[in-house]
C-alpha cells in the first residue's frame, strides 16, 4: 500500500497490540490505525469504515500448526475431551468474526487465516460461513500451491483454499479468500 490508505487493526490483548505497533514502527508503516478493541463490537455501518473494501480475519486459534506447540494430541481421554471442547469454542468464535466481517457494506474480499491444522478451525468454519450467507463465495488463491483443503468437508471448494503443513518446511496454516458476488 506504500503507506497510503488506512489499515484498521483490532486486538483485545494489550501485549499483542504493543508488539504490532512496535513492528509497524520498525518497518516504517504509518498507515495503520491500531485499536485495543473487540472487532465484534465494531459497527460496520460507522462512517469511518464506509470505504473498507478488504478485511483480513486472523483470529485467535489453537496454534496447532506452529512447530513445537503442544497440541493436546495424546491418547489420554481427558485431553481428547479438552481438545474437542477448546476447538468448538475457538471455531464458534472464528465463525462469529468471519460473519461480522461480511457485514461491512463496502467489503469486497475477506481473507480468513489461521495457524491451525485442524479441520474444525479451517474448512468447517468456511463451510458454515458459506452456508449462513449468500453474498460471498470462495475465490481461488495461490494456484500453484500443492496442498489444498479437505474435500470431504468442502467438496470442490477445497481446491480454492490453501493449507500449509509442517512437512512443507514451514509452520502449518490455512487461508481462504471470500469474494463478494
């Protein structure tokens, strides 16, 4: 963007926001307005957001794609129950952020990204989001990337999303791009 336009960044965690501001300053980025605020409480119809055309939803997630992160993936039944409950809470939160992003009147594209390898936080969230609204469809991204989404969940749309796995030599993550019809 060459420091033109405005990027609004929202976070509820003071430390993450402080780190974000520090990184922006270090990189010479001056077009970011960072706010210690819950994105779900941002009014899409507020005039200051009238021209928001693109939104990146990068929600809190399990972090299961981060190499070395303990992921509650053991054979212990208590841990399986704990993992399942945590993933349900996280995916519900992630879906609420994504659906909120769709409400901004001028938004044309919404990118959804996690550093999770779990279907529950990725393809399942995308599938539910597609079923609950009819203004957005998935747009294909990074056509040369080899690893795609779970076809059992997304069907043909799985070819439009990107997955990266630690076996690819990077942290695991997921990206989907929603395009307004």
